[in-house]
C-alpha cells in the first residue's frame, strides 16, 4: 500500500503538538488526525487515538507491520518539514 498524499496542518502553540496530519493511501483510503509531536528526542508521529474510560488511550488506526509504520512516519515527517519550510511568516504592522 502506497502513501499517495500527505496534508499537514501546522499548529502554532507552546504545546508539544506541532502538526495534525491527514494521510491518503492508494488514492482510496484516508486517515485523519495523525499528530506530529515534539518529544525529548525530536519529533515523532502519533496515530489517532481515543481516550478510554480508565484514562488511557487506544489507537483507532495503526500499521501492523514495521515496514508500513516506517513508510508512514517517513512520509509524514518529510511533509512536516516541507510545511515548515513553506509556511508564510506572520507580518507585524507598526
């Protein structure tokens, strides 16, 4: 299964959340709300999840094989860096 589109919405905040991603596979299947998070060892990708009654979280969608996880993470991190490079700086008027 190939990644055919990655859309990144950058998040401007002081939190660890740096972006929210929508990824498309084979132009036929979409996964929303994948998060790009700034961790202690750099950025990482967190799959969409829901909060459980016990307070923990459970992934809603996730890759089963390491090869697919790697493909998804590489595509998302590449798109995230491209979004950072292409963002328009805010202008402040006096």
